């Protein structure tokens, strides 16, 4: 019985030792086999692998995928104009040299993030201090990211890291200068608005003056044409009257006298102080013409 127990214990010990020599490498990982802090082997291919049992050899797994370094808060930098701005950036990176990465950080990803954060801040500070606020925010933002990427890539290689991309998520003013910036923007918009209003008022006066001029010209031309038409009409009317009354001059005189009577006695209360025997009343003295009445007397 004791033999069986001892045998079972031996088998268990052997099995545990055997299992401690086996490890599986995932396709998303690197495996670093090290002994007493010294790297013995770097495994990048997935599958089942062997090593010496602890404490002779140990295994550390590192992530092979693309990782993201994203700071929770924006950092403050000073521009060439000595103004403070807030910059929020993120970095896409992955482990390119597992051996160098392990030597640099002992496989601690938190220490690697801290180191890359320092590299990013130093590169950002160097680029932003050479540019104005306008250039950083809009004018040369692409150039800032390109220069930043080049500097970070070179320094990251020294710690076994490959930088995939560097981007500026947000570039903004600090709270102290936001009000002054907004006031300046408001003043600029007001200046543009006033300029547009004055331009519109000038154009309005110009259009109104041109319309008044055209109105005056149109009325003058219409009055001229009306007078010409009226003159032509009066001339034709006089010509027709002359032709009509020229056929019987005595009737013309009689008709003109009736017109004069009609114009003189429009109102029944009209009164005229005239000699009844005057030439004006010659057609009132008889039914016939003036000369015929005189011959009867």
C-alpha cells in the first residue's frame, strides 16, 4: 500500500515537472524564455513549446497586437507666442523587438506606456514651441503630426517599439484665454457684419437713385410723347374744323356764338353787364342771322 502511494506521488511529481516544461504560444503573443533575468529564447510562432522547469527557466508572454496609448487628460504646452494650449494625442504602437523590449521594461507594459508618454510629450513640446497657436490648431497641424511621428519613431526603436501612427485628437485653448479669443472672434464677426451692412446700404442708395433717375426719364419722355400726340390731335382737329366750317362761314360764326353763350351762362345766376345791341347778342335779336334781322327792320 505504501508502495502504491509512493508511486502515485512520484508519478504526480513527474507529471507536474513535465507539465511545467510545456507551454503554448498564442498567435497573438510573443513568448520570452528567460533564466535569472537573462533572455534565452524569443518565440514568435504559435504552437506547443518546451523549456526547462522552473526555476531554471521561466516564460513571459508579450502582446503581439497593435496597442493604443491614449492619455486620459490633455497636456498643456506653450506656443511660440507664449500662450498656453491643451493638446490631447494618442499613439498606435506594437512590440517590434521583444528581446529589447524585455530588457528595457522587463515586460512591464505600464512602464513602457510611461516611457512612450514621456517621448510623446517631449516631441510635442519641441514642435509646438516653434509654432503659433493658429499654426498648431489649423494652419500646420498636418506638419506637426508628421514631424512628431518621425521623432517618436526614431526614439521608440531604441526600446523595441514600432510606432504605427500618432494623431492629435484635440488642440484647444486653456480656459484663461478662451474669453479673449471669443471676444476677438466676436469683434471680427461684428466688423465683417458692419462692413456688409454699409456695403448693402451704399448699393441700396445706388439702386434707388438709379430707379429715381429712370422714373424721371420715363415720365419726361411720356409727357413729351403725350404733348406731341396732343399737339398733333389739336392740329388735326383745327384742320377738320377749318375744313368743315369753311364750307359755311355764317354757320361757323353762329356755332361759335353758341359756344360763347354756353360758356358765359353756365350758371343761372350768372350776370353780364353788356349793351344789348352789341355784336355779342346779335343772334338773340331774331331767329335769323344778324344781317337778315337788320334788313327786316
